[in-house]
């Protein structure tokens, strides 16, 4: 079974782009990734990709070139990009290809996501009662968590302020202006305890990754980053998830993020303490707080101290969401997981410019979480 490396990464710009379709953003990201790898589209032997609502990824061949390669559409909520990456990695490991591509993209309208209950295995009345509004779930979950573990409101504002500061250093980010904690905390309340500036917004963008076998990576040279592990998991019994009507069973709810991250660390043969830079899903600032513990980086309740001491800042012990995360970049569902991979690859290459983590980071971690309870994680290394 071949080792797999990332040999090229590419992004479109994130944020509102009038007149530019989601497919066009995907093509921009793919061309950037191909250029980064030093190859052309005809060199790609297999591709996987998807979006939540901006079209079928396989139709991108009309713009990229009709080379006849197998191109599989992937649609897996917020784990779409991660699932495309898993598929590309497995294609190389199986010997089906030496060079593979994963791409994710989306272009969402303004406002909150408005899913249909029937598409998520729920009765129509669930949506008619307003229970498909994601902001309510995120607020309920973090409010419960804060009560259990002694997390205070100022911590939520600190997480969001960090995201905006980091986004200001990222030329591809949507939100590129720092914002004071006081402004974030005093903004309009969306769902208590989360204010409007603590949430990401449905956004626009594309991200692509080129992967290669050990032999192809050696041939191409460049600055490869090894895929040490990649995992996806769905929710288990007892979970408390987006659109879940209740907590199932007795005791503390299980966590799909814990399941996926544990599998990734075990496959990579490393632990959370070994990671030098991390990307954690931050649909809102409470999610980053919870995912710090669910992915094994801190004990539940320790986040308050870590964040107050700046340990998750770019210059801290575990830099988290160095590109601004979803809060600064927005959430184009198909692209977010691969945007995270792009950022970690950039950090491990030492090419992140003003937001570069010091000390030549060697190991990075990415994590996405989404409805109705799915998570994808990677461990990357140089």
C-alpha cells in the first residue's frame, strides 16, 4: 500500500463574489492546486469532489478538459471535502491511481441555511416547528456545555476575536478586519449565548488538493506533505447532534468528533499532544471551544484557561484556525474541509506569511463537523 502525499493545494478567494459561480471558484482552486503541484489536468488520473448546492463536481471537466478520467461526485454535508479527500487517498492506496484530485466548492445565498426536514430523515412537522434552524442547536449545545464545565461568555467573544485577527492576515479570507471582543460580546443576540459576530456565515469559495503516490511524489519533487491519517465517522447512539430531536439514552452524549479524531490519531500513530497546528470546525465560537476537548487537545473545562492565556493563538502552544476558520472565511459547505487542509499544508511548508506558526511545525490536524452528526479528520506531517 503506497504512502500518500499532498503535492498541490489551491483556493479561490472566499466571501461574496457577485457574478462568479461556485463552479468557477472550483475551477480556480483546481488550477491553483495543479500549478502548485507542477502538473497539468491531463496528469490527474482520478478525481472526487462535491458541493452542497452549487452543482455536480464531475461537470467541471467541461472547463478543465475532457480527458475521460473517472470523476465521482461526493455529497456529505460539512464533511464533503473530507470525504472527497478520503476517496482520493484510498484510490492511491489501492493502486488505482498515482495522482488524484479532491475538490470542494459552494456558493450559498445570504441568510441562514434552510434545509428541509424530509431530506434529513425527519417528519415535515419538525421543520414547520422551526427546529431545522441550526443557530438554535448550536446555542442549546454550547449553553449546556458552558453550564457543565464552567465556560463563561467572555470566552466565546475571545474565540471570535481571534478568528477575525487571523482572518485579517489571510489574503483569501472573507472577513479581513479585526474586531474587538467588546463589540462581539455586545452585538445583537441571535440565540443566547451566541451573538451575530460569533457565527460564521453561509459563504462562497472553492478548495482543491492534489495527492500523489510515493513514487509520483518523488518524481514531482516540490514540497510534499504526507497524509498520515484521514478518517470519517457518523454519529453513534447517544449523540446530541444538529437537528437531533433529543439526547438519546442515559449519561453524557457521545461525540462523533471524538470518534473521528481518535481514529485519525490511532492510524497516524501520534497523539493530540504531538500536533503543532490545528484546524477545528468553528461554525460558531462555541464549536471551537467544545471541539478542543472533543478532539482530545484539552480536558473538558480547561478551554477557559487555555483561551484566556492565548494558548490557541498563532504564537501559542496549539495554534488553532490560523487562517481565521469558518468565522472569518465563511462556510461554503463543500469547500471548508479542504480549506482546512490547504491551511495546514501551507503552515507545514512554512509558507503562511504573516500568520506563519513559528518553530517549523511538523504535524498538523484538521477537523470538520456537521449535520446530522458527521465528522472528518486528518493528520498531516512533514
